């Protein structure tokens, strides 16, 4: 399998723009590109999907076991010509300063893929070669095969960079020197880039990006480096992975998944695992649909930016009544981060399209109100990092003691939850208990955490089993949850 990892010494080096440019150029050559994103990010995969036409899948070595990372890579790249994997943060940045867990380097080693380092060369000359040399030597087990210099100021600047690499790090190929161009920047806000759902890349932007990359990047060298992938996955491994898939344990059941501009942050593997366990995913829009899909046995409310669309969500009273009735009837419902905000009493303040949140705490826009707390947007980040949870009682996720891993990242906070609302999670950060979270009302479980089902696939069977049971009870009693 041809594969490359696009990494960088630090965030802000331009690896997303470079990655999108490479994907677009490869696609224009007639190649089918399998896109991947290292880490828990939701925004970049949306751009990958728009450019390549294929779903972009997260690969995370801390949240998920090594074998799961390999298997999800196989399942999503087998029918393509090349896999392009965008890294996260700096190449060696992960959960802490002592291990590679959660880093781009870890995933590159798991997949034995060559690394292309994107270096922001602004205000650097020969020093850039020293930086590359340090990254090459930091972990001898990692294959840093090439470098792309970004934000290059002139032809003379490029010449100095090439000379420095040739004399100091000749084993690393320079794939190109990309000139400084402010027009190639992608809009961003507090959680990172603006979502692809909100601002699809115009064709002229992609034309310009492909033109710059085609002129200044040696794609033939890049493809030759991808050919050198020493991947652990062989054709026989692919067949084995496919044969190991078991038929669903339960009869198919419809699970409604919110998906629109307000709710678009979901791990592709979460949906895949639900399907493999017997769930038929039926998408709906809390923004635009008046009713929930008919015949469903459960609801999944993923994260996103509900605060940006709070007025529209609030005005859709029919959908609010539908979701309230479903929860009151005992339907299994899972809501995370943005979905959790949607189920609160309402939101105060509104995130701006810029890099921070504009906070107006005087007025609250009412939302579903299942949980008796309001959400307040903040000008600065409230929480960021990997989390591990242990269930302290049986639930739609399975028995007490079940351990699941995920990630938390939000610019909002909620009022203190009343004590009568059950806390299902014991939340740990780096092994230390930091909170009691995971709020449960009837069969509705809501949390700020984005859990990755690949960290504990057993919970998927539990979710689907509970949805099947609910649907069967509704069918046998010839009732459905009351529609308002």
C-alpha cells in the first residue's frame, strides 16, 4: 500500500494546506486517494473528504489499540491508489513529554509509513536544515524521508535551503519550496479551521492551490517515497481483516444520527462500528427537519457548532418536541459535546467566525432542556486533552467497570449540574481522576467528551442491543414514542 504521512515540527506550519494541495494534485492525476487524519480532530477530515471524495478517518494510537489503527487503515485504503495521512500538532507531540502515545510519529511507526516534514521556513535559512536534522535523528525507528519548505520568501531563499539540506541532511529529499501566499490560507476560528460544511472550498481556490503545488512540488519524488512504504499490512492481512468481521449480532435497527452544519463532528469509525453491529444509520437535521426519522430505535447527537446556529435550532420547536418525546419514552440517546449543549436549557453567547468567542451572557437562546442547566460560551478555551472514562453503573454503554477513551475540547461551560442528575463517568486525565461526568436521564447519556468507540468496541454491541430492545418493545406494544 502506498502511503505517506504529512507532518510538521509544530502546529501552524501549513500542513493542512499542503496536505489538501497534495491530495488535489494526486486526484487530478487520476489517482484515488484515501485520506486520514492523526489524532482526534474533526475539522481537517471534512476538508479531506471534500477534496478527495472519500471519507477521512481518524487514526489515534492513544485512544485506540495498535491493531485497531492498522485494521481501520486497511479497511479504508484497500481500494485506493495511495493513502495520504495528515499529522497532528508537531511530529512527536502526543499525550505527554515522556512517550510517543497519541503522536503522529506513533501512527507513522504503526503503519510503517514514510514521513514528509512540512517546515515553515519563514525567518530561517541554514537553520532549517539543522531543525530537519534534529527531527531525523530524534527517533531512528521513524523514517523521515522528505521535507517540504513552506512560506519561502524568494528564489534566493529557496537556493539557500536546498544548499543547506544537500550539505547537512543529504539523505532527506527536498520535495519543494512553496512560496508565501496569503490567498492560500483557509479560514479559522477557535476550534481550528472553519468547517467544510460551512465554507466549501471554491473551485478557484483548489485550482490556485493545485497550480502552486504543481509548479513548486515534485510529485514524482513524493510518489516514489510513498512506494517505499514498509507497511505491515499485506494483501493476506487485508483478507484476514475482512474474514474476521462477524455478521451483526442483532437484527438491523435504525439509529438516527444528527448531521448538518450544526452537528458534523463524529468519528467515522464510530459510525462504521455501529453499522457492523447491526445499526442502520439514518441521518437527520435538527436544523431543517421537522420530525425524527420513522421507526428508529436510538439517537446519536454528535458534536459541532450548535452555538452558531442556536437561533435556528431554537426556532425548530417541532424537532425539539420530537427529541424530548423520544427521550421521555426511554429511547437510547447518546449526545456528546455539541449534542450535549443542544440538550441543555439553552446557550448564552455565540462563537464568532473569528479566532475567539464573542460572549453576551445577558440573553439565553432556549434549546431542548432535557438537562436543567444553561451553556455559556467563553472567550478562551475551557478544556482540551485526552480523557479516559470508567462507567460506574450499567448503562446503554454496557456494564459498570467498562473503560472507554476519548477527547475533550470546548470553549463553553455549563452551570453546575443538579445532584439529582446521575453522573455515570469517572473521568481520568493521565491516570488521575479529575471529574464525575457523563450525565444520565432515563436512557439518555450526555457528556462533553467525544468518545472513540474503537477504544472499546464492546460498547457498540451494548448500544445496538439497547436500541434493538427498545424498538422491539415499541413494536410489540404497537406503540411508538408520542409525537407532539
